[in-house]
C-alpha cells in the first residue's frame, strides 16, 4: 500500500514540478471540472475502479494513466524489497525508483525532465554511494556520471539536438547510481526499447514520422532492467563473446 500511495504522490509531483506549482497546494482536483477531490476519490489505485474511471462530480473520464503509475510504483517498491531485503541498497533503490517515476510522468506529460528532481535525487544517490551503499571501486559513481554525461552530450551534438538536455543530465545521474559499465548497458537497452516502441508506433500509425517522442520513459525502462538484472545481463552478454 505504501508503494501505491507514493505512486499517487509521484503523479502529482510529475505534473506540478515542471510547471513550478507546489505539490502541496492547491488540493488535487478533477482536471475537467476542477472540483477538489475528497478521501473517497484519492484512495490510490482502488478509487479509479470504485468510480469506474470517472469523476464523481462531472462524470467525465479520468485517464487510466494515473492508476497505472500507482500500480507500477507499488510493484516496483515490492520488487525492490524482495530483491534487496532490508538493506541500504533497498533505501537507495527506493530513492532511485521515486526519481524514475516522477520523471516518467513529467516527460510523458510535458516532454520535460525537471532539473529540480535530478539535482535532488542525484545528491541523495551520491551520498549513498559515498557512504552506506558504495560501488566498487569507490570512484565508480564519478566515472559513471562522466561517461553518461559525455556519451549523451556527444550524441546531442552529432544529432543536432536529437537528444534533450534533460536526457543528458539524467544519464549523469544514472552514472552515479550504476557506474560506467552499467550506465552503458542502460544506454544500449534504452535505445533498443525506444527503437522497438517507436517502430511499432509508426507501423500502427500512432506515431507520425519525424514527430519527437519523450525518451525519458525508455531510459527509465532500461534503468529498471539494469537495477534488477544488470549484472546478469552483462555476464550473459560477455559470455556470448568470451
């Protein structure tokens, strides 16, 4: 339930932080009629189905996006506890997942990855990596941040703006989390996922050729694979050629 509740907060943060609005005030409200939501409307995930996906006041449809973010957050938080147990790596992963969910919401809504979210999460992740949950070697986070930033920056220059500044900074933060080897894995996975989803979108007509897509969610998917299975993927891949 804690994960579902945090997912509800991440929806609010992802929609409000990029436009400079407080995450506390004003109260959550219906996007159609702007009626403030009550406790009955705000039970994470379950309210959506109790109310059949409609506002209790105006009966306009509410996007399925909201409960999906809540459910995804709950699933990821539970998965972290099952994988890492009650350790500092669990605390680190929860901070990381929180960042990932907020930027997913903001990038899908506005095609913006907020600097405020990246700076806050990056500072906390660096603290963990330099203290209670270090990488081996100790300088791994700095090498990872440098690798992630430079790689995306060069691609942005070569592609003449094909990569956004938020994506570049996000990869620097991912480097702090994973180190240089696994940040390269995140890059590879995100490119593969983005290419597949973008290609399917063009085939089905849901994505127009030349229309920009938010890359942040693809990066997040690659990072989630790396968080839970990064070492296994690297060992499998290197085993194919060594």
